[in-house]
């Protein structure tokens, strides 16, 4: 096992963690692990990891990374939330990092709710709806990143 292979596995695992933990770019790190696997000449049933697979996963990584920013805002807006609610959800998420994973979930919901209720001076029901939208957007974005990072880790391990 080469040093590139070891780093590929480590980056793939960090990619999985980064798909869930905010601030760590999970899919890009997983793709770098996939690139290292390609450079190490990883084989699977005698055939190397193809350049086509590498570029397809680069495109998927870019799309998932962009979606991670777009999807939460879309869900928040879809449920009547404001930009302040989306920002409150992110702030609450970071505050909840100290009590994972429950703190992240509750922090996101509470942050969006308080931002819309206190700063935007919206009613309880409107603030609640926007907080649920922000939370659902966060879950969808995280789900996309987790699936992409998981499949890349699978490819890393399969081509060792």
C-alpha cells in the first residue's frame, strides 16, 4: 500500500465527516482522495480507475457543493422564510456543534426561528414555518453531500 493510497483513504473518511460537519468541505476532500487513488494506479478486477470516472465525480462534486448553498435558501424561501432566517439557521447550527448531533439540529431550528421572530418581527407561526424550511434545506444539502462522499469513499476502497 503506497502513501498515496493511505492519504486517499484518510481524505475519503474526512470527506464523510465533512459532509455532516459544517466548515469541512466533505465532497471536495473525498474527490481529492479519489484523485490520489487514480494517481496511485488503483486497480479493481485488473482495470484501473478511469479518467472518465474521475471527471464525472469532479462534476458531481462541484454540483453538490453548489447545491449545498442553494438548497437551504430555496427551502427557506419556499416556506416563507427570509434571508435572516437562513442566516439564523447557520448560526444556530454552528452554536449547536458543541452538542452534536442533537445540538446541530435544534440549533438550526432555533436559530432560524429566533432570527425570523425577533429580528424580522414575524409571528410565531411564520417564524416556525421558516425554521422548518431552513432545517429541511440543511438536511437535504447534508444528504446530498453524504451520499456523494460515501460513494467516493466506496470507489477509493474498491480501487485499492
